[in-house]
C-alpha cells in the first residue's frame, strides 16, 4: 500500500470518519476554494470542476496538506484517542485545510484544459444561436 493511502486511512481512523465523509470534505473544500478565488463566477467554477486535470491537481494539493498535517501533529502510532482528542484533531485538520491558507493556484495544464472547454462551449453556444450543428460543419 502506498504511503499516501496509509496516511489517508490513518487520518480517517483518528478523526473517526469514513471514506464517504473524507471524500465529501475534499469535494466541499474544492468548491469552497473555487468560490473564494472566483467569487461569483458560477460558469468558471462549473468549467473547472468538469476538468479531470483540476481534480488531479486538487487531490494532489489535498494529499500534500494531509501529509504535512499528519507528520506535524505526530499522530503516528497513536492507537486510541479520547473524544476530546478527536475533536481537537478534527479542528486542527479543518484549520490546516482552510482555503484562506491555500497559496496554490491551478497549474498550466489545468488552465489549458479549462480554456479548451470554455472555448468549445462558446463556439457551441454561438453555433446554436445561428442554427449550426457541430455535426453539420465541414472544413
């Protein structure tokens, strides 16, 4: 098993959360992050979240933050935590993943993929307005 998978499972165990809860945290924070950097650009957020490269980038950022948090809190080897300790760790974990603390922005690959989708949607909507089907076009 890869170290990142071990860390993820250990975090889930120590925070007393399951795979679904962990995945929901990751997704919710992605949308919170996008809302914080894109403000009210719902279309831009829709485009970014439809890009597989965005999600690869986001998961990479999330896993990097998980690694830092896991090793900084020195949780290795702790078998049992009290409810209060779990709550304290959960607060610490949430703080570490606060979008206000993120200094990373999607990389060039993400932006290129996003741009291609945006241009495609604009062309498709223009064609729809003018009654042109993308299948009707010939070169």
